[in-house]
């Protein structure tokens, strides 16, 4: 099933910001085209890049938009086609989606696709169709089958490469193009500061693209334990920037906001007059933030892990999100919290103490923090996963996220859970691997007085103790039965011996021997 990706930049252009790339695209041969900091580009939000490994291959320019797959290897440069795989394929932007170009490049055997932009940044050129910023290379909703990395190279940078392949260093360009080759390099990397990876997930309480991931990834997160520090974030935008706090005719934000228009979220169902409103999403976002504060923050018993938070999101998705009319039902929310063993009173206190979400409430400290983090992390796509300060691409799946996390460790510091990579398609083997690699995790649920310690196999301590006691009782019973049997056999043997060798008295008894 395709997972939808919501572009915050499309909904709210003011939030569009430059995302720092985690890759380097450069030319190795010819040396005259090599640049110290590489060529400017944007990474696609789809595809499956391999982190901390360098791809160095021949580059072939198709001289087409590659909207039709079989047109990709004719009429390009160098003349005659790219030759055997692997190679990096450069194509022109336009006429079809980025995903279509990547899919066609993948079908032609390319190991990566570099799309050459056909529009320059305003100020670098004076073309009428220039762009103020380089666009996001976004998924069109069908990119889940793309397994190669894809990048969008800025026009002025891509033109240099294309010009060399067409003409070399000659000017004007000769009638017969020279046979020139370009060796390109593409490398994705994640910072590797220490033996702990910090990662976060940006989402919302109505984000269908991350709901199943949270359900699926819980066991993996617990297996990683404290070797990976996780923190969820929830997209809430600043209503003040859109005059949602203004009164009268200047406020046209409808039911999207709480706190007098300060904190807003998109309407999830598109019906402003019915269904779930943006303000409902803000309230649930705050509730999940508070649950994390209580069970997963630095002051909790499971910092960076927060098992209860994962349980609540899964319970809410099962009980409330699946039925839209129950999204705002207090009884459904309460049932989900009880199912996850959440201390309801603490959550309600957290929501109130942070500033509340009522129409007349003022500043909410937790929502203000989320807005600040949103801007600082340049988040413009929901859902978005960030590992060691770098956004990861290729889809929100257990396989992709675990691989990215494991590549974020310093060499030699990967935890045992990273050995489970590649087993995700075999659920039983994957779960067995996670169980064997999971560390002991102690968690105290505030809603009860029970302290639960989870062993490597996921069995609670009292169950292990009871099993040991039962085994010991069974051993004692078997031992006693064996002793009784040997005693009976010994008495029978003695009686037989005495009957053969000892004289009988006149009554037929053996003198000095009694069995009663």
C-alpha cells in the first residue's frame, strides 16, 4: 500500500526552507570539472540511498526527459550509449514527474539518476521562468518501488557537465561530438559522532503515512534500547504568521487553531464545517507530546525509548483513528490511554500546566517548542525521519529506518539489533533476532504500582521465577518417586535372599526379621 506524503510547503509556503543535503555529488574525471564542495543539488524524498558508502561510476547524459523508458539510451552523450551497467544516468527535468524519470532510469539499469534542472535560480540568470528556490524533489505518491537514489542538480551546475559531454573544451561545439567520458561520484552520509544515535520522527496525530510505521517499529525501537535516543515531534504551525490571532475580517482560519489562533494544523478531512478540525489535531498532538514527556523524556524511566508512548499511539490508532467520529471522543481517548497503561491524570496535568489548548488560553510552552523545532530542522514534509540531524529518504519503513539508524553509529559501535538488518521480510526470523538482541528494560507504569522488568525474551520476571519453582518441584517429585521404587525393590531382594539362606521357625517365619 502506498504511504501518502504530505508537503507542508504546499499547504503553507512560508514554511518552505532549504534542507541541508546529506549527500555529495561530484565529478572525478575530468579533473577540470571537479569541485571542492561538489555540485549543488537536492535529494529526492523517494528512492533508497545507501549511507556512508561512495558510488563512483560513469555518467551518461540521455539528452532527454526520460518520460518514456526506451528513449533513454539513444541520442545521448557520450555517443553510443552508456555501455554496461552500472552507471549514473543524467536526464532533463520536465514533461513528467521525478518518480517517473527515476523508475525509467531504474528499468534501464542505472544505479542512480541525476535530473538536470531546466530552470535556474533567479539572480543566477535572467530567464523569465526562473525560480526563487530549488524545488523539493518530492514523491508523487507512487515512488515506493524506486530502489535507486535520485537527485536534482541545479541548472547552472548541470549545464557545465552537459556542455562538456557535448563539446569537451571546444568552442564552438564541433559538428561531430567527441567521445568523452565523465566519472561521477555520489555519496550519502550520516554524522557518526559516538556510540549513540539520535533520531526523531516528525508526524501528526492524523498522519496516515506514519501510523503503521509506529505500530511496526515499536519492537525494533525496544531492541535498540538506550543505544538509540528517539524523540517524536508533531507538526503544528504558528497561527500568528497567518493572522489567525487577529479579530474580525482579518481572521479567516476557521476551526484550524487553538489558543485564540496561536496554534494551528491543517484540516485532515477537508470539511471545515464537519468531521475533524485542525484544532482537534492540535489537541491530540499536545496529548502525545505530554505522554512522551512523562514516559520517554530525559526525566522519565525510559529516556529516548518510551515504551508506553508507542503503546498509546498503537492503541489510539486501533480504537479511535480508524473511526473518524471517535477521534475526539473522550471515552475513546481514555480507553486508549488505559489500554497503554498511561496515567491519565498526569497527562491532563501536563496539558494544562504547559498552557492548555482552550480557545481563550494563551501561550503553550510545549507547542511553542514544537514550532521552534519545526523551523530549526527545516521540516517541510510529513512524515519525516531525521537521524543524527540529517533527514533520511527512501520511505518510512522499518527496513529503511533501521538501516539508516545503524549507519549512524561510529565504526564498531553498532548494537546487536543492527545484526537483524535484512530479515524484515521474514517476520518470525526478524522477531527472533530482535528478542535475542534486546537488552533488559525496566519500566514503571505510573498508573499502577507494578514494576515491570522485561527480559531478553520478553518474559516477565515473575513468570521466569514461577517456571523455576515448578521445575524444582517436578524434580523433587520425580526424585521421591524414584526413591520409593528403589526401596521397594531392595526389600523384595532382601526377602528373597533371606528365604533362601535363613532357617525358618516352626511357624515359617524368619527369626529377627519383620516387615510390619
